[in-house]
């Protein structure tokens, strides 16, 4: 989120971000985290559905599997981040 904001001219060193009560990067990152949970939940569901034996659980997850999942979806996650910033921008412009 910080990189996306910086590319739009809103860097962390801007004076406005040093004294405001809101931390825009953290707030947008929290929203992005909620949005990308759908990726994780969809993957877990397909993993459970393909486990083969009904009523039997899946093997425990390994950290590298989750890292691989998010690396494979990095373009989608970046698009979701840009979408959040664009929505914020449209909202700000429409409220002027």
C-alpha cells in the first residue's frame, strides 16, 4: 500500500501524514487484508474439496504453501490495492 500511495505522490514523509490522527497506509493495508482473505478462503475450500475422502480432514498446512499461494496471486493483490486507492480517490473527488 505504501508503494502504491508513493507512486501517486503520497509519500510517508509528507508533512500531512506526520501530524494527522489517521495512518493511511495502515488503514488501507487492513482493508486490503480483508479483501485478500477471499483468495485464502477460496484456496482452503478447494483444498478441502479435493482432499478425496469425505469426513476426513486435510493434512496440516505448511508455511511455504501459503507463501506460494500469495506469490502466485501477487498481480491480483496489487490490482486490489490499486482498486482501493482509486475508490478512495473517487470518493474524495466526489465529496468536493
